[in-house]
């Protein structure tokens, strides 16, 4: 499926108008920014699930590649993190080696950008180094990791909880 323009096609192809890109610096300066950045997520299913989770959690934006579900270059991710830090947005990388539990994330009620790495390799080394802090999801059970979309859901809704948002009515 060459038309899918992805390394991990799922066997279905839809044609649609491209989603308009938002200005990253404008997202950083919105009132109470809550962003999700993806470092190397290539699976379209995971990308779609993360977009749905971020939207449902009220994230103000998701930082993804401009044209496809493929990794941002390592240089682009650190550059985005540096711009976030300059805008006084906390950058929180999700990583198993994080020293803070995602459930103890005191910066969640401030301007924040959650940074999620690809399954397998996780966050790139430069990305980990440029994050303000690394947070881990406690794993008391037999498993040692979560699917990236599931990790995004846990972390995004912990930000929602910490910000005191009421559940959507519907």
C-alpha cells in the first residue's frame, strides 16, 4: 500500500483533506497550555488513539510530524522542547526510568507538555536529556510496560485530574 505513506499500514486507506497545522508557538502561549508531543511513534493505530485521547482529555495540541505518522527527527524534538522551555511550559517525558510517578506530577496543573516515545526504544536519548523531568507510570503488576497509546491515556487523564477538570457531560 504505497499510497498509505507509512511503514506500518493497517490494510485500510481513506482519502481526506489534510488537517490544518497549528502554529506551535501560538499553542505554547495559549492560556494553560496542555500539549502532547510524540517522539518516534510510527504506528497509525497508536497515533490515532493518542490523538483521540489527547482530544478527550482537553489537550490544546499534539506535536506530530507535519505530513505523516513517522518519527520527528531527533533534532526537531529537542528544538520543540527548547521552545517549550523558553515559553515556560514544563516538559515531562514518560519513561520507565523516571524518578517521579506520573501520579505525583506536581507540574500537571501548570503549562505542560507530555512527551511520549516509541514502543520498544522509548524516548530518544536527546529527548530524555532535554525534558525538565521524567515521569514513570507505576507498574505493580506482572507487566513491565504499556502500549504508548495506553500510557498516553494514563498520563493525559492524570493531568486532567490534577487540573481539577470536571467530567464531560453528555
